[in-house]
């Protein structure tokens, strides 16, 4: 990242002196939402959902043995067979250079396609969902939702900062569908007004600072002021949404599942995600299916902790238990797809499901299990690339962006704008 050069040392909180608030420059740069309207019309909005399994998806139970359209469904794909004509399964794909700080580092780059996660000098980049949010966020109450069953969010800002995830279905439901009291609404409006005041405080010193900077630093400062203008627009939009009643839905959240009942947790969060898409409350969602060093509750036949099962070492007994867990996950995923289909939004929603690990037992980031459901694609095939010399996974991100009406030439480590054989 280009540093500002000054004749004398200046505090990174320089811009906010006098405002009573300390906000570092990189944080504001990271909050860069270029909320331009997408090409999709309001009557037929395009949506994006990315779902990651950080403990992997066992390949032999996921990948079909045959390529093309006439493949036999694998055990996991059998659980979503009713949607066969609306999904495409990929094998032989991976991101470039994912050797990282540890075996699970590639989780942070699954949706960004940045290289060398966690190693010296690493800086993450924007995740695909946030790119979508930049183009569609102004049209919905929430530009994006970062959801986690357990663990970390897979969403990253334009400045490579991790976005915290929400794991409480009741909190998400309240945020999406429960109107606050007039007192609470007024408090939110005041909070937004305070944000505008802070931005006003920032503006004037930047003009004075610009005169003392070199060319590259002026470019960096211009990026910063552009983000400030984008924030101003978003604050204005937020105020309008605060005063607008939230949609009403016929749904009761119910009791939060026990912390180790991972499938019930996933199903509850899937319900909220489906409602968010159905009501057009957001058009960009990420969901980490979670991980844990504990035995999942309420899955008959599973007696070993989940993380240990993912490191099965080809032990048939562990693989048998792992299959029970992952099949339950695909059953839950199928219920989610059924809800999108019933709400008539699946055809306009591109759902990406996969994992950053191709072989979780060996922490391999090659041959990633990858599934695309819905959206404006020609589905029904198993597209099989070379499992040793993998196709570039990030090329799919560019192609998804195009289908969502986002005109980009590249994303992360992409080398092309399309995946061969997929349209």
C-alpha cells in the first residue's frame, strides 16, 4: 500500500482532530462502497449467495465419476437432485498459489482469490460479495449480509479488512423485519447525522493536505476522498431506509439451537437468508457453514468431533461418520434451494457453494469442490477440468459478475473472463 509522505510526521488520525472521534485513514478507505446501480432492473433483480464449507467437502462423495450432462449423481448431489437442471458441478478448479500461513489459511481467500494467505506481506483484497454489494447495495435496505454458523466470515472489504459475521438468526430477523420504536428510529437518525458531521470535519483538512503531497500520494488521497463521497451517499440512503417500514413476513424464529447442533443452526440461518432474498432486503449474502472441535449434535451415528473427522487420514470409520455430517448439510442446503424456488427467486439468484479445501485431510487447496446453482446460466453438467493442472477458479468469479450485470475484466488471480464449457 502506498504511504503518505510528509515533511513532518502526521498522526494517522489527523483528519478527525477536533471532531472528538478517532478513526484511522485505512478504516475509512476500507469502507469504500461505490453503490452504483447495477444493470439489472428493479423488477428482475440479480442476487448472489456464496456458501463456504471451511472443513471441506469430501471429494469422493461430491464429485460425479462422469463428466458432461449424463453423469450419475454423487451421494451428496443426490440430496439436491430435484434441482439438477439448475446446477452445474465443477471439478479441477483452484485458486492460484494458496500456500499460506497454515492449512486453513485459504479460507480467507476463497472469495477474494488473493495469493499466499497469511504469509509475510500478504494483504487480502475485496471478496466477490462485496463487489456485488458495491453495485446493488443502494437498491436494498442492506447492501450485504455476512452470515456465519460458527467461526469466521468470508467477506472482505475493498481494503482487505475482514467483515464480522452474524451468527444469530434472531438478531438477523430483528434487523431485517422488526421495526423499531419511534424513539429508536429517531436515535438512529441522530446517529447518521453524527456520521455526516464527522465527514464534514474530514473534508476541509484534506484540501489543505493535498497541496503538500506528491503525485502518488495525491492519487491515494483521491481514493480516500472518493470513499468519503460514497459514504455520504450511503448515509443519506440509510436515513431513508430507517424511516421506511420493514417488510412483514409470516415466520417465527424460534429458539436458538444448542451450540453443537450445527445442522439446526444452518437450517435456521438458511431460513433467514431465504426471507432476506425474497423480500429484496439484500442482494448479496455470504454464509460460512462453520467448523468446530466438537461432536455435532442430533446426527445419528456420529460420535467423533467434526474437525477430527475432516482429518480422516482415509480411515473408513471416520469417512463414514463424515459422510453423515456432510449429507445432513446437503439436505439443509436443499431445503434452502426449495425455499428460493418456491419464492420464485432461484432463477435470478446465483448460488455458489464449495470449499477452500479440496482435500481437507491433507489441507490441500487443489481440486476444490464447487457448485453453482441458479442464476442466468445454462446448467445441468459436470464440467471436469484437469485435477492436477487446475483451471483458474477466479475466472468463474468474473463470469458470475458479468451475469450479475457487473462489467469487470478481471478479479483476483483470474486469467480469463469465462470458464471453458460454461455459459
